[in-house]
C-alpha cells in the first residue's frame, strides 16, 4: 500500500488514463441471455448485450488481457473493457467467455503429426486434432510458426487458422522429429 492506494487502484488509474476500463469480478457480471448470447453488466454503468470476446495477445497470453466488445445501435463496434485474467472470474463466467472466444477464433489442438510434405514453399500437414484428422497448408516461413507459451507452438495456416501444440514434448517422439525437421525456429 502506498498512501492508502493499492496496486490494483494504481493499475486501474493507469488504464483509465489511456481510456481502458478494467473488468473484474467485483465490477462485472457476465451472463447468457436470449439465444445463449453473452451479456455483460458493469457496475455503475450499463448492461451490454450481444457481447463478444477478443484476445489482445492471442498467442503468448491467451487467458489474459481479454477485451470485451459490443456493437452499438449505430452499428459501430465498441470496447467495454479488458479482463486482465480470466481465471479471476467464476468458472461459469469463464466458460461463457471461452465459448465466445471459440466462436471468434478457428483453433485446433494438434495431438499427432502423421506427415509433413514440403512443396513449392508450402508445408502440407496431415494431423490429428481435438476435432479429428485434418489436413492444412502452411507457408514455409518463420512468421507462420510462433512460440505458444514457454513450451508450445502455434502454426498459422494459409488462411490464418491456428493449429496449436500446447507442449512440444507431449508429442510422440517421431511426430516431434517430423515437426522440427521443417519448423526449427
């Protein structure tokens, strides 16, 4: 504490100074409305309907700094505020945000890599994901594979869909060798 102010108060003041509202479980309630659409009630403000979530750092910080948005009556997208850490919210509200995020991002979790073929500057993947067997094409460039946390990778296909390997060492050793023979950065 510093003169009666907490670290959270200082963070909130810094964010407010640049026009960002911090959404916390103390000032925000997230709930499902008609047709299972996400709504957000902010203490001392308004109830926002038709809310959707966007990750501000989707690769390195997928569960932190989540921005909540809505579309105003003039058909303009507006930001409600930022959830600093989704894990601070009750589990039912976390799930509502996660449902919104899954609808916004096309993401697959790679569990197996059966084959990678290189042709014409492209990598052709045959993989097993959390949704079954899939194939995708990824340009063979350093900007198409990024670190995912400390131990994983995210692969961006030719149309920016995300294929996530949360932890490289969890892949079977042959699958891991297949990947690093092409994606070594």
